[in-house]
C-alpha cells in the first residue's frame, strides 16, 4: 500500500544551523525512514513556520516564541535558547565618535535600525531592549541581511541566524567599509538585564495533529531526535562546514556552547517574562498563560 501524504503530520521547520541537532532523526538513518511514514518536513524561515502553523498548512512547527498564541500548545522538552552569548543575533551599531565602553549611551542615540525580519522573536527582543530597558523607540526598517548595505542607511543593523554568524567572521571587512562599530549579542544583553536565558523558539503543535500521533509519542520523538543530534555533533560539523563559511571549530562551539536545547524551568520563565515585557511595551499581544502539550 502506498504512503498517503494526507495522513502525515506536516512539520514546519527551519533550515538554519541552530536547529540542526533537533532535526537529526528526521534527516538521518536509521530513524528517518520510520519517521517519514508519520511526518512530512517543510523547511522555511522562522517567521513563516508560525504562519504555516496558524494557517493550518502545518500541524507541528518550530516557531519563534513571539508567535505563540493561546491556540497553540508548546511541546515539552526541546527549545532553541542560549544561556548567555548566542552569536547568531547581532545588533551592530555604528560608533561614530562615541567610545565602545559605554554601550547604553551609544544605544540611546540610535534612531534607525535596519532589521532582518527572518525571526519575529529576535526583532521583538531588540524592540524590548530599546523600549523597556533604554526607554527609547527607534524605527526598525525591514531590510535584506546585508550588513554593509544595512549600515549605509541606518544607525544600526540587526542580523539573525546564519547571516549573523557570517557577519562575525567578516567583521574586519564590514568595519573597513562602514567604520568602527559596537557589536552586541542580544542574548547576552537579555541575560545581563534579566538573569534568565534567551529563548528563541519552541516546538508548538495544533491540537488537530493529535489525531495522528499521541502527545507522548510526539514528545518522545522530538526529544530523542535532539538527544541523537547532540550525540552526533562531529557529523553535524562535517555536514555544515561546506554549507556555511564558518570554521569547523566555530560551528562546533556554536552547537555545543552557544545554543541550549533543553526547555528548562528557567527557559519557561524567560518566555513568560519576554511575553509580559512585549505586551507592556505594545510590541506583541498579551499571552496570559503558556499552554503545554
């Protein structure tokens, strides 16, 4: 009997480096063949993952925490987070004549930010930094992720995901083109100001998906995939080295030290605080209570 596509759980996933360990079993033997009989992977941008999930084009999605709604349930166990510096969300600010040792003074003068809008959560973190902590409200200008072009027409640039990692590698050439800059890791900024981890994304599910897979099966499948991915970091480094212009040891450090993949109680508290701050500053709609599967 042939495989019925309509019976598969449609999964909206992100084709970035940081979720690679979470996707291990879906992409590698021996589990990928078995999982292909239950799940169909659709790769897209983080912001589109949420749109696909909310529109019913997917039942399960790795979505930005900014896109959580009361209708979606968080699958326990897995996350994309960071306990301090994440590397892959960079706010690059032109220094002009100001010293780099007073970042808040420099940030207070920012009026325009060219922003890569690939991740709604990262954009909201940047807005919270300015509205909540600095009491300013610069204009965010949606712009393709090209740091030199971004900084040519704005005071600062917000880079997310792989473009941020690549920009760090090209830092010298970027500053040669635009002048001295202050490079701020927004995960570190959040950690410094709140004492909590920075959380980017979680697995979220539409209840309709549970007609084809149980909550226990789904949770176990995602956690096992993460665990197997973390057991195969060497293989992931080998796979990603030809795909992204970053040294292998930087990829290894990123996957093992920068990114945190376990949805701990502190991570849950961070999501709740993020959503509260985002609501207080009119960035996102209120989310009174997180819903878990």
